[in-house]
DNA sequence: GTTGACGGTGAAATCGATTTCTGACAGGGT
DNA sequence: ACCCTGTCAGAAATCGATTTCACCGTCAAC
């Protein structure tokens, strides 16, 4: 593993000069040429580790997401990547798997690897960003914004979207609308459920037994849907608060199409590779990619020294 | 950002002692306690960068995949992660986006960041691993194995799977079976097409016009399916060589169900969130997660000094 | 002809850990 | 009393870049 010293020795110059060649500083044409040749012949790759240690920062940003198997987050990741790459930054993806421990470990790595910044879709409301903040590493929250830290955030209109989805079901004539949402300690889950309550309240008492807290995953949606169907008086429609649980619910409902009374269904967030469901579904589209793009721009601004007070950007739930 | 020196000063010991405390070496109980307290009160996080520079390796492994939006690869990633985490390694995901340039950049980062190893699902057959190999960094190829480098690889039975899928269609009575496969420079694409040829040949001349090379993505499958349907004598069934193109083909075929003559369809790899297609589809299941698990184990072995000759492990296409 | 500015260069300090080397000291065996 | 072994701990070297500082020429200005 060739080092800058070996290159310097071969080219007959000092290490400082080699460094200058690679960082575009003034070096005489002739020495620059010798250095480049030496570097090539040794297949020299400058050590990012040494560079990062000296510079106290690297051109890598961490994107921490709770579920790498959810197309919503991967689509967001693509948005982040495109912006970051264009600005010369690399993105490393960290999958926290909805696990606070893993998440904390990745945040630790971001700190101790001197990463330039972090974009975080937190596993829960209570995550500890104090380490990053103390060290003045920029953090942008996306999709979900953690409690207790005043940082940049990019979110969507969760409550309004939940309301809109439920209202759409009402307009279709459904009377007993249930709601399957995510974990209680995740902001997007409670806000979307609040939207459901908003829409249901004017039509009568809010039936909390029609509200199921699940885990934002396929199996959770599956299980919750089953529970709803097994109730004494089952709902006639359901608002599902994210895409994967929507898939889970569909797995339950699809086989019943034609045999059981039709159920209404609305989903918050685009169904993955959809267009194949055997029933009409109301979808509140989610600008996943755009969330990523916006968060990445925000983060890059901070990295470049922008220090205005933290902003929260709320995107509309329009299709991109 | 507290350093080991500040901790040492506060605890009244030398930096060496602080290091020893955190690395489980012999230190008197009393000094160890002082060090821990000092570390806590300064919220000290040891710099991975400095550590990595000195140790010449880190506990991070890179997983480079060509398409983060393909559930096959994310499922594989989960397998890798689970094994790596259990062994104390962190995984960073790098999305090469089927782009050789980005891929090369990520491999460079793996080298210059002193990562412990790389698991690579290459964007194409011709990727340059010489940098990693020269520096003796372990690399494991997964799903696809690059040409010209003798390294560990974990693959599936592509040709046999392609043959099985096509044969299944024949057994269902289809006569003119087309094939939609991936790029010419991707091994899995050509091997699966070879399997198709194997099955078709005994029944008559291999109609190469029924073979479409696409890009392993939804849109590519969509476009290829369209082209097939517009032929003078369209096929009556299609074998699609990966999951996403299968989705694309389905997008074309689904609306025709009931109106046009039934088409047969077989797909190599599990359809994402499937079970919702309006037609029978033969699926050759792909042990995505298991691929990841196996690759990770192989890589960990290498990292731990195993230096037997490179192995290629071929997994069966059984459901996990 | 002196002064100043400026481009080019190398020596050496620096980033923050780990690790070798070395010495101090305690305890056990003869 | 002496030697040997072993534990504990600090000083200093090390990893490989970047960057400051100092110095040397050269050239233009006055």
C-alpha cells in the first residue's frame, strides 16, 4: 500500500510536494509530472483515513434509515444520493432496523469516523443526538423528527394526509372506518392516526377499538387486519398508515375479494410496485425521493457553514 | 471533541493507560475507575479514524450492490448485516446504481478507508478488483462473479433455474416461449438465457428473436414485454430473468387479462410483495437472504486469516 | 541597488489513537 | 540477601496524510 512518502522518494521530492500535487496547489510542471508518474507506477491511493484524521472531516455522509426493505426509504435514499454525489460526497447507508441500539451505534460511528453529516430517519422519537450536536456535526431529520432537539427536519403532512385518506373512504360511503398505524413512539404513526380521528369525529364517537397500533411492517399490517376482521362488529373500511402494512392488509383482503363484502381501503404512501391489487385502493402519495433530495440539500448547506436557525420543511403529499 | 489526552490529563494518567482501559488490558482497578469517570464526564468517544490509521484496519465492511431499490438486494443486505453485526462488524451499504464509475469509487473508498473487507454484487463482469487484491483486502463476490479475478464467490444455479422455469412453461402447454434477460455483460443474465435455450432447443430451433436483452429494471421489463407483444408472431409465454423486470412485464400483461389470450409467465426470483398478480406465475425462488449470509460468513473467515484457495459456493434455488 | 512580493519547496508539527520499550516495584523461590 | 518473574504505567514512536513556517530565488517597482 503505497504511501505519500514512497511516492515522494521515487519522484525525488518531499511528501509536502506530493500532497500539493494532488490538492491542486502550485507545483512546478516538471515536478508535478514526476509525481504523477511515480504515483501511477506505485498505484498510489491516498489514505482517506490519514487525510480525515488531519482534516477532521471527511466527504462522507451517513444516511440512517429504519428499514432498508421498505421501498419508501430506499427511494428516499436515491434522492439523497443523487444530491450528495453531485456535490462530491459519498453516502453510506445504515440500516437501523427500527432498533434503537443499532441506531445509536451508527450515530456513534458517524461521529468517530468524522463524517461530514448525518441524515436520520429515526427509529423512534427518543433518540440521543447530543453527541452529534455537541460536536457540531450537522444532522437533518427526515420523515420523523426526534423530540427534544432543535434541528433541521423535512417531513410530510401526516395529519392532513391521514384526514384526507379517511375522508376519501367516507365519500365512498363507508361508515365504520378502522385505522392501522405504526408504533406509539413514532411521530408519523400518531400524527396519521390523529388525522383519522379528525375525519371520523364529526360522524360520531371515535371508536378507539378500531385503532390498531402495529409496527410499520408487512407482518404487522397482516396481523392487525386479521384482528379487525375477527371483531364482533368488523369495520367496513380501513385506513392503513404506511405502505408495507398496506401490503400486509392486502394479503388478507385479496383472497376475500368476490366472496366477502367489499372492504374499502386507503393507504398512506405509495404501494410498492402496485397497480396489481384486485380492489380499488385510495393512495395518499408520498414524495419519498423529494424528501431525500430536500434533506440532502439542507445538510449540504449546513456542512458548508450555513448557521441560520433550524428549519422544518413540510412537503405536500403530492405525487412527485 | 474530547481526546484521549484530555481524558488522561483529567484522570492524572498517561494516554497509554487510557487506551489500555478501553482495550481491556491490565490496569489497576483504581486508575481504571478514574479513567472511566473522566471519560464519562468529558463524554469521550474514541476516534475511529485515529484508531483505524494506527491499526491499519477497521471493523467496517462494505456491501456494494447495483440497485438499492431491488428487494432482492436489500434482502441480501439484511443477511449480510445480521451475520456481520453478530461478529461485531458494521456494514455500510453502497449503491452503485449499475454504474461502473460509482462502483469503482466505492471500491476506492473501501481501500482508502481501510475497511476490513468488501462484499460485491458487481454492476458488470469487467470490474477492477486489482486495487483490493494488491492490498490483500478480502473481497467476496455475490450473485455475480467478476471475470479475471480468482476470488470467493456465492452464486445461484442460474442456468439450471432458467431451464427449470422454461420447462415449467412448456409443461403448461406453451409453445412459443420468449425470454427477457438482463444486460449482455452481466453473468447472471447470460446464464439464465442459456438455461432458456437449453429448454427450448429440444423442441425446435432456438428463436433468438424471442430473446430480449433488457436492464434488470422495471422499465426495461415493461419495454421488452411491449416489444414482444408487438411482434408479427408474438410468443405465447415469457420467461423473465429477474424480479423487477417481472414486475414490468406484469404491468403490461395485467390489464390484458381476460381480454387477450392468456400468456404464460415464469420469473427468476421472488416477485416483491407478490401474491397479488391476476394470473398464475411460475416463480423460481431465490435465496436472497441466504446469499448474503453465506457471503458474509465467507468474508469473515477471510478477515480472520483463512487463506485456503478461493471457493465458489453455488446455492440451490430453494425457498429459504 | 535596495525593497517587497510572490512562486516554489522542504522540514517538521499535527491530527488521536495504539503499541513497543523501558523502568519501577512487589512477591516468591532458593 | 539475591535473582527471577510478573504487573503496572509512562515516554515516545508510529500510522499517512495536510499545513505551517522558513527559506531561496526571481522579478518588478521605486
